[in-house]
């Protein structure tokens, strides 16, 4: 939410200071940044009457001199090329250029040379490209730690340090005397379990079963859906019901949606009692809010209905119980039997069988190589879609020898004791008992126990003995909504440290497996290192 607020602040500053009718021109990445933070109706209120992509606007020659063009782009060579073409033959009355990251001097000279018609009113850098410039947006310069076992995490940490403390040190010198935040860069491969699991809390479940892209859910494949419901927005900024329920479990969501429907029906009944001119005027005044509520109720009912169908059709409650046991509980013999039974069940989908074998392999790769090979063979014979070697490739990339953290809570005495206590106490919900490794990491940071040997510092840019107040965790390879929920719950616990989570993508199991297949393809095509 902190970052959404920063983006909204940037967009407000872009739009408020430029009066009159406007066109907002974005690229494929900045359209995602804007759509997460701003709704179309809010853009209209700022007199933005047209939103276009820069590559499509470059192909049109229609003059729109009555509009002021606001470009919000990444400073890439391709976008600079598009701008050169635009400025050579201007279509709009004014050009206001905003970039989501730092411009090179050469790019600024190119833009200046291209503006022969003198239509460019301003060029600014608004730091909303959060993969690289979150700390410029937050006006902070962090000290940096990384996961020791990850070469890519180390490389990103080194390059980020070089950028912040050497190449662009002036940009990051905010003259602040408060405690610097921590940027912790970790590798998805340290916890390959979380993105493989089925999810049972609202936001994570929607992404796992249907998919969320830039806060939007595409429902066109579902069947007979009204046109205005074929693509719906799930945003905690714009949807009070979603904000209140995004981290709730599936059972509670059903009850809460029933309450929402009952509330709407009461309002609908009261609107039927229009008997006077005053009643009619009141209805007209309240109609936009009534229509918005109708759309919101329909959206959530549709989502939960569709997810219920998928859960039933794919027997996901049966699958998920075994997944949770594999992720959270010991017992290799019982686990092997449970996975074998599911592989023999024709109702279980091929992708669910693949995920189950992966979860078993990650947990018991050292304990039961013979049984593991039996599962490999059964999986291969059951499914023509099974990709040979994909499970083995996962173990090579993210097996026990590659991981830093205590993924299963069986290395560290503190984690073993915690798991024993949880086992004695029991779990509230068998389907949501799993906690991501990130939860342990945040707990270690809060208690000052994150080991330097596992997560070393880059350089000497840190303050000894000072208590952290803000931590940004970036997961190379992608994060998940389950981890986002863990961060939200941790922040709500008022530990004194605010955590911010980022990643190269928001994963669900399909995307994780797709990325794994792509990594395997690249590894196979790369020449062997001698």
C-alpha cells in the first residue's frame, strides 16, 4: 500500500498541474504501474479523455492539437525512438514527458534535438519503476544484504549498491538522519514450496485458480458472463469488500458474500418503494452508488461461484490436504502412500499430480530415492503431458543442497521446537496451515537473528547497533500472494518494523511451472561448462 500511495502521488502530480483536456500515453510496463494505482473513472476526473499505448499512437497520423499529451514511459531506446517520431511531426498541442526511471544524458540530448517544433513543455523523472527505483520513490538509501547461496541475488545486490553509492550517489543523497532501511535480496529457489501449493485465502485463490494481472481478472473464458463483467478489477484501493476480505479463508468468504448479497437486496427492495417525486429524486441521486454496488456484488458472487466449481471439478480439497501435509508435517511412509493414491485417481488433473510429486521430491529427496523413482515412473506413465526431467531439474535448482533457509523447520532447534508446539496445539485450518519461509525470515529480522554468514552485507554502508524500522524484501524469480498476506499480517502485529515485499513477478503454480520449464530449456540449450 505504501508503494501504491507513492505511485498515486506521482500520477496526481503529473495530471493536476496540467489543465485542460489530456491524453495519457503509456508503454507496456507503465500501463501496469498506472492501472494498479488509478481507476479509469479517476483518470476521467483529471480530464484524461484518452489512454493509449506509445507504440500504437506512433502509427496514427490524426491531428489532436486540442489535447495535451502526457507521456509516462520507461527510458528505453525503443520509447525514445517513438518519441523522436512523435516530435518530428507533432499531433498534440503540448508534450509533457515523464519517465519512470533515470534518463541518460544522451537520451536527454536526443529529445532536445528532436523538439524542433518546441512542443515539449517539460521532461521529468518520476520514480515509479519499482524493480529498480523504489528507494528513490520512498526517498531513502538502504543498506543491502543478499542470500549467500544465490549468485543472481549477489549480482543484483552488487549492481544496486554500485548504482546507489557510486554511479548515482547524488540522486540517493537525501540528507536524512533517520535510520536507513534494509534491502534484502533473496532467491525464489530458497522456497520453491510456496508457489506450488493450492491457495485458500481470497486474493491468493483467485490468482491460483483464475489469474490476476495488474489487479484485473479475465472472466471471458468462463461462459455466459455479462459484457461488463468479463474483465473485473480486484483492488483494495477501490473495493471495500475486497479490502476487508482479501486475506480471509474461502469458507469465511462465502458467509461474507452472503451478507453482502443480503445487504444489497435490502437496498434493492427500498428502491422499489418509489411513490413520490421526492422518492424518485432520492433514487436518482443514489443511483450511481446503487449501480456500483450491484456490479460489486455480481463480481464477487461470480468469482466465488467459479472457484467453487473448479475446486469441486478438480477435487482440490483432497489434493490440498496432501499438499499441506507434504509442506508442513513429517512422515515419509504416509506421504508416499497419499501421493501414490492421488496419482492413481483419474479425477486428479495432470498438473496437480506433477505438483504433488514435486512437493514430495523437495521434502524427501534424500530420504527415499527408491520411492521417488517409483513416483517419477508412475507420473510419466500416467500423463503424456509430463515433461521428462522437470522434477529432477527442480531438485537440481532448488533442492536441499541449494537452499539457505530452514524450509521445513527441521534444521534449527528453535524451528523444531516451534513445529512440535504447533503439532501439540493443532491447527485451526488444515488447508491454510502452511507458512512461507518468508515468515521465518521476517521473524529473524525482527528479533535480530538473521545470520550474517547466510545473508551477508554488501560494502560497509550500514549502521551498527541501530534498530531497523523499514525492510524491503525483493524475491528474485517472483513472489506470491501468500507471501504478501504474511507481510500484511506481520505489519499488523506492530513489531516496530515495516516490511515491504517485491518480486520480479507475482507467481501462481502455473506461472512457476512455466518459468521452470523455460529455465530447463535454457539450461539444455546452453553449452556445458568444462
